[in-house]
C-alpha cells in the first residue's frame, strides 16, 4: 500500500468540499476526489480540533457522544439544525451520531426552562420567600441579643476591674 502525499491546497479544497457537501456522505465526497475515506475523515477531525483550539465552544465535539454534550453545545446543535429540511436534518444527525428525538427533547427542555412559571412553582417560591424572611428576622433578633450579651459582659468586667482597683 502506497502512501499518497497530498498538497496543502488539495487538503483545503477537500475540506471545503466535505463541509459543503449538503446531504452527501463523506464517503461520496472522498470517492469524487479519488481518495481514501479514512484520510478525508482524519483531515476533517484534525481541522475540527484546530478550530476548537482557536474558537472554544463554537464547534460541536466529534469525539464525545451526544448524551455527554453540555448545555452550550446542545443549544449550538439546536441553532444549527433549526432551519434544516428533513433530509438535511437526518444527514446532520447521522454525521453527529444522534437522533432527531434527542434534538426535540433538548428543544423542549430549553423552552420549558424559559417558560412562564406555573401556579405551583409560584406558590412554592412564595412559601420559600416567607420562610426566608422569617429566618432573616430571627437572625437579626439573635444578632442583637448576642451584641447585647457581649456588651453586658464587657461592662461587667469593667465594673469588676473598677471595684478591684478601689479595694487596693
């Protein structure tokens, strides 16, 4: 097996074709360029890693499964797939290794997090606020009592020190 040496210009053109392939697979692009699929995939992953270093958080990871993506990466995936047709969406999902139902679940979770609060959650929040206010009042009362006790102790020590000085 011989090792082909490709020029940098050819690599850049191949990467550009691979990125703009639409619904075509990487294998089809590699066949059109008359090169090995593994080589093209290696170039793509190398390019993605290089982009990740220069622009952190703006690319979806190729080496992590979709279940372990963070919220920012999930939001980026939702943004990228929002305007896609069904065929483009299916091709994108195959490329990234996830399912359309996962994207829908992420979208619903994102929307439900920003949805207006329900009556139960407002009631629970109000109860927590009342409890918090009560605890704050109790804390202030105890702080005042502690300050008063400390002041009385200081006065008591001063008083004892004065009596001891007079007795001598």
